[in-house]
C-alpha cells in the first residue's frame, strides 16, 4: 500500500453514497465517471448466491488497455475504510463493451463482504440512516492522469409500503385452541397495479397442545417482478414491540398466482416471551409492515468539484449539478462535527456551566445552549455570576436527550414516550427544529400511534399530548 501512496498526487477518488441500501437485492451501478484520457468507469454492487455483497470496478468500452492501481473500500459512519480491497498494477484490456456488459476484461477483482456484517452485526457502523458509502481510489503514473475527486449520491426506489395492525383473540396461550385463519389484503387502493396486489395469509395453529405456531404466507395473483420485505410484531401494553418475523423474498414475473410460504414461527421456545406481550383482554395486537420495491437506483445526484469529470450521460440521467468540493464532502464533515460536539458533552470538555436536574448535575456549555435556544439564552443572561442553574419539572433522562439534540441534532431514543416528552421540553425551551422533528416522526408512523393508543391504559396524558401535537401541526 505504501507504493500506492507514493503516487497520491495522481489519485482519482470516487465516493458513492447509496441510500435505502437495505433494499439492494440485485445488481446496481453507479453513474459513470471519467479519469484521464477520457476513460469511463463505474462501480457495480450486487448480492451474490453466497449472500455476499460484491463491489467491482468496471471499465466501459475501451480501444486500448490500461494499467493502474486501485482500492475499493466500504466506509464506516465516521469515514474509516474498514473493509477494503487493494489491487496493484491491475490491467484492464481493450474491449468493445457495451455499458452493461460484464465481460471479464472490463471487470477488476471484487471486494466481498458478508451481507450479514453490513445489514446485521455491524449495521450501526456501516448503515447510518440506511446509507452505505463506497469509495474507489485509482492511482496511475501516466502523464494525463490528474488528481480529482467526485462525490455521488444515489437512492434505491421503494415502490409501495403497507402497515396493517389487527387484534387477534386468544383465550389462553398455554391451553389448546382452534386453528384460526385470516386473509388480509396488504394494499387497499383499488387503483393499485396487479403486480402490487398482495395478500397476507396468517394462521394460528395448535397441534395436540405441543406445537403452537404462526403459519404465514404471502400471495398475489401474478404480475411484474417485485422485491418484498415482511415484518411482523406483537405489541405489549406499553407499546413495546416483539419482533416475530423479518424476511425478504423476490416475486418473479408471472401471469399466474404466486405464493411465498414463510417458515412457521414456533411458540414452543417463545411461549414465555409472548405471554409477556399478552393482553389482559385476551387479545394479541399484531402489526404487519410490508414493503415492495423494484430494486433499481433512482433520484441520483452528482456532486463534484470544478475540476472533476463525470460523463454528460451520467449527469443528464441522474439530475447532476456542479457544486464545490466542500459541498460534496459536507455530509461527512457534518458527522465529524456532531461526533466531536457529542464528545465534548459526554466528557465535559471545557464546560462552563452545570444544569441541576433533580438529583443529577450535567456539565454543559453556555455558548451552545444560548445559540440553540432563546429561552436558555435569557435564563443564562440572568445567571451570569452563577455556575449552576436549576431546571425544574424535567426528568434527568429527558434533559440528557434534549442536550443530545441541542449538540448534535440527533434523537437516539425513538420510543414514543421519549418523543412526546422531547416535544414538550422543545416547546418549553422554544427549540422549533426539535418540535418539527418530533411531529415528523409522529406523522410518519400515525398508524402505530393509533394502535398504541388503543392498547394503552395508563398513558392517557401521553396520548393526549400526541393528539395535540398532530392536530396543531396540520
């Protein structure tokens, strides 16, 4: 790698952000980019049969061979190239390739990583806001090869989303019960296309009081190709969810009925856990989330510095625009800034004020609080000589969540109770952007809000607050 770094004055860097990456089930490609001597390239990402995510550098139709060094890396949320592939003196031979060809002459070695690492075990590290960042760096000693940078953002298109909730009567989970079956349309719109007419076949079965299970099928009368994800949850009285099923499936293009048979959810090992979610009214409250998507890239935007080169075809097809290099790198720099400010709050670095909330004392910075809240600004102006300020009628946990938002703009606890309390303190301290963010979260998941209202018994004041929030935001 040190030999490559010696050539860093001749490096071309291409950074590609892919939004909604969880829905990548087929081969997708980046917009084309151009290096020296008008050579065109793109990155190709797909999930192979070994359940690996593969990323390849592909050269588009070339009349001559070229040799260069390159490195493909998948970045963590803080910009660290933790998974990478480095190739020295890789040769791409001349070929008459069309843009979508996968001829071996046009392909470099692929970077491979297990899908479960990106999507599950290290999701928090790689998929911030469900966005994956891939970086490709290319080095060459040729005279025409110039140092350039390109930043591109793409988004995977989601076709339709359905959220359904329904109560299910059960007398006693430990006693035998008769099999019960329901056939639920997942999309109600009469205008929806045939390809998106899906039905959830949900059956609760009890075999000799030994094997209790949910049997789940998804069917449709045929249609165009669709990728799907199904999630099922059970809610307890406090609105917390138990994840029963999370599966994905691809429906091929067919004119006849298709059925997706999911693996049965056996209660034998989950009976105690499910009982904790069982309501005193003898009802299980079940939430179904079903997403269909085509798995293609759309809504792409290219962000380049003035010396960058991306093909006119790519810019035209993805609605690209020329901006400064600082703008292209703004998102990554913003994350660095948020992390640094959070560390200052967590570690109490150079704090000049303490907030006393109940029995807790929280070190903070006067300047940051004053900049973010006019109420804090006035409060601190009246306590210039004091190094401690009392904040009443706010729980310590809620205050810490408020400070996290003040310093970083993030909300890390998306429980409904927490968001309701955050809205209340945001209103008290006149932090308009926090109120707007809470309202957006409520409106985005209004179906779940009504479900939780129906279940809840001791949260009447909490739900009254939510009703006020949604009504006042219309």
